[in-house]
C-alpha cells in the first residue's frame, strides 16, 4: 500500500512541477527566455503564440508587448526643409525572429514610454539634415529601428498627400502613409 501511495504522490508532484514550468505566449506578446540557452545564444524568443519550458535556476522569462506605439515628431525636431505639418510614425517590436532578438537584448526592461522615447530619438537621428524621397526616409528609419528590435509600421506626413502618387500608397488621414503597402489601394 505504501509504495502505491508514494508512486501516486510522486506522479502528482512531477505533473505539477512540469505544468508550473511551462509558460505560454499570448498572441500579442513575445515570450523571451533567457539564461542557459545553448548554441551560444543569449535569448530565445517565441513570437505571438506557443510556449516553452522554463527550467528553474538556469532560465528565466519575460514578455515584450507587440502593441504598436504612435509617435508624432514635429518638423522643427527633424530639421529645416521638412514637410509642413507633424510627422506620424507607428512603430512596434518586430515579429521577425532575428530582429525580435535585438529587442529582447535591448528593450526587455524598458517601459513603453522609454521605448517610445528611444524610437523618437532614433527617428530624429535618421532624418536629421536628410532630404530625400519617402522611400529613402523609410529605409533610413527602418535600418535604425531594426538595430534595437523595432519595426516601422507606417509613416505619414501632412505634406505627403501631394507626393502620394509617386510612392503609390493610400493616404493616412491627411497625409501619405509610407509603411507597409496596404491591400486594395
């Protein structure tokens, strides 16, 4: 009788232990597992779904939100010769696994406000004193944002509506969106 009771208690303990170590990732988050990862990797990212076993003592986990951040940067902040009106940028942590690792390494312990300020600074730096077309602007901003794990979702400018046809994107509000191409128009 005693060995059977011990076996049942051991089975319950093992099931509880493994169930408590399994962490699921919601669809609007990135699950970042850090600690002992092997293969020379510092972190492992599960983007928008799935789950992972987190081993006590040698690993830990945290979440990064995929919620987009809306940024508005005035022309005066970027420099002379810019469009008339505010520039609106929507950025978010990238869903691309390689770029998401950059976010895990650089943004993990930052608040959304700190991430937004960092994105503003990177965008200002990419655009300061630069005159160019919308595609050039997008490329410069995307390169800077990708370095820290962010992705440019869209960009619009009040003065961009005049150049709408040269870029081929649908306008966002009163201006031109130069983010990802939108279906249907």
